[in-house]
C-alpha cells in the first residue's frame, strides 16, 4: 500500500471551557490514501466538519498531529498548506468575477498572467463553465456557483481537496448530477478528495472509503460495501440504511456459533465469530431476511404481519416478532410474485446465516 | 411582520390617512422653506414671484463663504480621523471575542446617548482646564468624538453582514493574513466605510450646539453663523442658505444610503436576462 | 475562526478618542459641579461646595441663609411638562404610522424608513427655522387662517409653549417611529392571525396582541424622545424666543452671560443622570426579547 496522503494521529479538539466545554474530536486517527475519495459521514455535531477544518488549518488541534505526504503540517497556517477547500456556502468572493475567483489562489502563488489565464480557462472547461469567466458570483445559479467553487479549489492542483457538505444547498436533481460530476472530477484530476456529508446514500454512492463518526470519534472505516454489509457498531448499522436488531445469547453450537433467541429459535452466525458466549446484539438488513410460511420450522422466527407498504420497486413488510418487537422486511417486486399474506396472518422469517451481523455497542 | 396588504384581514381603516398626515407634517415645513427660498420679495414669508436672486446674495456674502469654508475644513478633518478610528475599531471588534467587548461597544456609542448640551458643557470645561484656546482645533476635536459612532455603525453592520468563510477561503487559497485583508476584506468593507464617512461628514457639517460652545471667535462654522442670522431677523437670505444646507444634507445622506446597499442587492441578476448561452470574454 | 485577540489593539484609537474627549470631560464636569464659582466666571479649583446643587431650589439671602427660590424649579417643571407633551404627541403621531409601515411590502417600507430618517440628518437650526416661517405672524399658518376667515388679527403662535412643543415634536418624531416600527416588524404575523382565529376582531387584535408586543419599541421611543427633548436648546431658543426657557437654555446661560460654571455643570450632570437612569430602567425591564418576537 502506498504511503498515506493524509495521516491523522491522535487528534483532539475541545471547544469552550469549563461547564460549556464541548469535545468535538476525541483521539481521532485516520490514514487517507492517495487518489482516494474519502468520506467523513455522521450526524451533525459528530465532529466531521471540525476534522475537515483541522486539515484545512482553520482550527488548531489540542493534541495530535496532521501529516501530508509524510510531512507534518499541524502548525502551518491555511495559506501554507497545499490543501484547498470547497466551502459549504461556496464562499465565492462577491466582488470578483468568476475568472478572478478561480485565479485567486494562483495569484497568491505568484503565477504569471499568461499561465494563470490559461489555467483559469482550463479549469472552467473542466467544470463545464466555458465563457462564464466574466460573470459575477451573484449572476450564477446554485449549481454553477458550486462548479466555480470546485474550479477555484482545484486550480492550484492541491494535494488534497476538502469538501464540506458541498451539495447540501442544492435540490435533489442537481445534487444527483453534481454527485457524478464530483466523481468524474476526482477521477480526472487524480486528487485525493476528503468529503464531509451527513447523507448516507451520498456517501455510499460516491466514496472509495467511508469513516463513520459519532461524538467526535471514528467508529468504523471501510468501503461502502463493508460499512453497509458488515457494520460493527450499533450506531453504524442504524445510521446507514435500515436495519433490524435482534438481542439474544451467543452460543457455541455443533455447526459453529449461533444466536439463541428465547427457548426455541437458534440462528446460525457467519463463520469466524470469536466473541465469548453471552448477551449480544445482531443485525440484519430488511432485504436479507425472507418471508416463509409459519409452519417452516426451527430456523425461522415466528411473526405476524402488521402492515404491507408497497413502494414501486419493492414492498416493505412490517412485522411483529413473538416477543412483540417490530421487524422490517423488504421484498423485490418481481413479475408474477406470489400474493403476500394479509395483515394479521402468522408467518415465519428466515435469516440466512451469512446475513446476520454481530454488533459491538 | 410579513403580510399581504391585499388581505382583507389587515385593512385598518384610517391608518393610511394617519400615515399620510404624518409624512405631510414631516415634509411640509421643508417644502415651504425651499419654496420661500425662491421668493422674489425681500419679505421672507410673503410670496410675490419666483427668483433665484437670494442664492446669489448668499454666495456673494464673504462671511457666509468663510463660515462655509470653516465648516468644510472641520467636517473633512473630523470625518477622516473618525472614519479611520471607527474602521480600525470595527475590525478589532470583529476579530473574535475578548473581555470587555460590550464595554467598548458602549463606549463607542456613548456620544450618541449623552445629550448634546451635556457633551458641549463637558467638552468646553475640558478645553478650559487644559488651557486649549477655543478655535478651529477645539471644534475639530469635539466633532471627531461625536463622528466616531456615526462612522462606526455602518462599518460594523457591513462587517457583520460579511460571510466569515470568505476570509477563510482567501487563506485556503494561499493568501496570507495581510493579502486576505487587502484583497477580500477591504474591498467588501469599502461601501460601509464610505457610507460611514458620509454620515460622519453630514453630522459634523450640521452640528450646532456643541460647536456653539467650543468655537472661538475666529472659528464660526456655517450653522453658528446661520444661528446668528436667525436671531437678528427672518430674511430671504436665511431662507436661501437654509435651503442650501437642507439640500446638501439630503443629497449626502441619500448617497450614503445608496452606497451602504452597494452589491447587497441580489435581485438584479443579469443571468436571467442574458441567458445561459451568453459568452462573455475571457478576463484580461 | 481562530480568535486573534492580538488584533484587539485596533480598537485603541477610537476608544482613546472617546475616553479622552468624552468620558474624561464628563468626569470633569461632575467635579466642576461641586466646585466654588470664580468671581469673574470660571471656578476656584480645590474649593468644594454643594452650592450649585442647592441653588436648584434655594438662594442665599443677604445674611447667607437659604431661602426657597422657585425660579429654577419652574424652569424644570416647564421642561418636564413640555417634554412630556412632546412625547405624547410623538407617540400619537407615530403609532398608526409605524403600524402602517409594518403592513407594507418590503420595498415600500424601506422607502418609508428612508423618508422618516431624512429629516433627522438635516440641520437642526434649519428645521426649526422652517417652523418660524410657518408660525410667525403673517407666516403661512397665520395667513391661511386669516384668509379663510377663521381668525382675525394675529395668532401669536410663535414664541410660545405651543411653538416649542411643535418644534420639539417635529425634531424628535423619527426617534419615536423607528423603534416602534422595529418592534412591529419583528412581530410574528401568526400571533395576530391566532388572535383573529380565537375570535378577536382587528381592533381587539391590535389592542390585545400587537400593542403589548410592540411595548419595548414604544418605551424605547418614549425614552428617545423625552430625554433629548429635556435637554433641548435650539428649539426653545428659536421658537420660544428666549422667554420660554428650558433646562438647555439655562445651562447655556451659565456659560454665557451668567458665568456660573459650577451651576451649569450641576444642571448638565443632573440631565446626564436622568439619561443614564432612563437607560438603566429600560435595560432592566426589556433586556430579554419578549416572547412572540420572531427569530
């Protein structure tokens, strides 16, 4: 594996003091790889923006170190860091034209006029805004302003591009469009992107890797697939997509580790479980469970259908388990699929062994 | 409150008439004064015909011109000093929180709160104590003090309305703090500074009470001179010079108002006028 | 943003200007008010006395005993009375106007605010002079009434308490409209609509919901009119013709012909005390935003 583009080691940051102190970051360590589309995902207040601002140099960490290509940059002010930011509000300079905005960083770096002009034109082409150089920021639509902010941040070819929820101000259609645009830019420029968002679907569809954050800590880092399919924490499982949680006893059965629910039900767990027996929480995605007949037998959870919600591509079935806790199950709508039992009908839920994921708290 | 004026619920009979009377009360005296300044008669209040002759008389009066010159000198210097101090103060107040900040805010607003006559007395006593002879210098000092808050307020408002991430963006784009100030903060602050300077200028130009106390014999400003004229008698000359002062004040204040709103009005977006296919030239 | 409190020195020049030439003089004034007056004006430094404050209500008899003297008390009473009437007049004129402004669409209100503020920026003397033209015998009002046969002979409007009240009202009107408008502007329309919904007619809604919520603005307006009216100098001087004295004229007189600086300083200090007291009361009462103000 290549050396990390950004190395964060033991970063801590607290805002305020005394009673009002808020711990924004708590011992965060991360290695972001070169050319990676890396996403910091979490609810508001989880510390993701603070982390981004530390990398950008807008805040100073209380402890820890930030290295860029192996060089420590922790004490450098923003203007000495080869890192650029796309701000949530875009922060386009209202008194400068689009071209002057894009060329601002080049100006500060002392580029020659000719070179700068060519570069600005190239950047505007890159973001598909040829000919917009003379406009004022106030004359741009939201999507155009977004592209100008991107062009401006990419103009000086930074080692890393930081994006602070850049799509949050756009409407849904434009957001989808900009998502693929961002992905294209990242591939074309080969620059490492660090992207902050609270939108899990955005994170899943765009990222090479995702770090899920909560309360100033990184809970899990992994590819979108890993994060979605093998969440390790209850919070991660809950925050990304929909999930059913099952509490039970971890037992060692002849066929390997299993989850014992009540007296009767025993569900197989994926191989390789090393946890000691005891109370555990396991999770299963709604689309991984299957609806079977009530008479199915030992491997199925007895349940009762509460409600059937039809949603076009799929149908969600809301059920109650024997103990009363809710369970959610999703079925693809295929041609010729059998009619679902009516609400109130007793059914069984089958969970394939590989679909059950043990969670740490 | 944001209401639809056409909504029947919000129709209060008589309120429109009351507002109309209010504005009539506010502007009638001003309009009468301006009208009478063009009176041909040498009786100040009896209309006999249109004439601009009294403006000629005013502009030919050496004493008035000398007083006007004093006023301009005082207003210019007081405005420059006060605006500089106010700009620095606004910037200092905007750079984060520090102890005693609200105390400073109150200090800067002090000249707005204390009645003019009290300020006048206090300032006069100070000059008497330190033995500074009354003259243009004392007038300029006194004016600078009360000009500071007038210059400060629009600048502060402009700074507060400014997006803080803009300076962060400048830093992010390799501008050091000084470059960031010169290339981003200052150009955006400029309308506020100009607006504040104009307000300070007009407040200085118009001041009478404080000037009356601290101006020596040789430092008669235009308002002090006009006061003397009014006390002697009502003449068409006073009408003309009063109308002139009125027009200058209104012009400068309107200008200040327009300047402060500069580039803050996003309603005129030519993007919608020119269409998206318009090709503007590359920057030169 | 990192707090760069290192740049706090930027506030120094402005602070120094105001401390040296405003705060210090006010302190000096307070001190002078307890000094003995000099024989030919000025003061006797180091010789302290409460004489100036005593002379608000007393004078020295030939044998140096204190005798009640109501001359100044009458001036105080007139000042308070005229200022109070001015405040009430301003309030009556401003309430409907401020409400009317708040009901207008955005562009119109900005225009109206501008129209309200313009006279404030024009010269005080000129504004009062315009009223001389209107009020004097043979002036516009006098002439019109005579032509209409409503009066015979001269009304003698000018140089009266009426003229002073008119002039003061005219001078301080913007100080009343703007705060009231500001508090109305912040008002959440849904509160008034809720009143309508609960069966209030529009006048009941106005009285029971709008007015109480506009109270901070109304009180602020009253203070902003009453206090400077109390210290007015130009209006009583020009429109009162010197015969209807107010505190401001009395103060000025102490630095002019009367040459009694301690007394003038004491009067000015008393005025300042009233200002500070009014502000304190306002802050204590209305510091918190009232419930119902929209965010």
